[in-house]
């Protein structure tokens, strides 16, 4: 099994966009899968209103950099629309990648 990076992206959704965001996340997860990520999920934080987290695995650092670049793009068909729902824009997101050793 290859090493993987587990990626967490955290951001706040504009209060008036929460319903639209939650409906839109299927498109986001489908776009991530198309770009080669595995096990993509998203969840709402329990302790903070309008805070959401995406989590997924990528196969290597180059794949991570490519996906992050697309994810930050306001020109991308899916992510550009998502950017409008995020407080402060996607440039404000926090993104962490943790190495997960293969077995």
C-alpha cells in the first residue's frame, strides 16, 4: 500500500448560504473523486455555527498540490460556485495534510 496524505479543509459558510452549501456538497465530493481523492467526506462542526470540514485522502504530495490548486480556483466550475458561499472566500480556508504511512 502506498503512503497517503489525509487532508482537512476547514471554513465558515455564510449564514444565508448554509442550505445551498449543504445541497452543493455532493457536487464538491464528486469533483474531488474525479480528481483522484479517496474517502472524501464533509461534516459540520458541533461546537461552532456555520463551520464545516472536508476530509479526504490523496495518493502523494503532487496530487495534493494539484487538488489544492483546483480547490482554490474561482474559475473552476464547481469550486468557483462554492467560493461564493464561504465567508471571506476560499483564500481564508485552513488546510492541513497529514502523512498516513502505508501498511
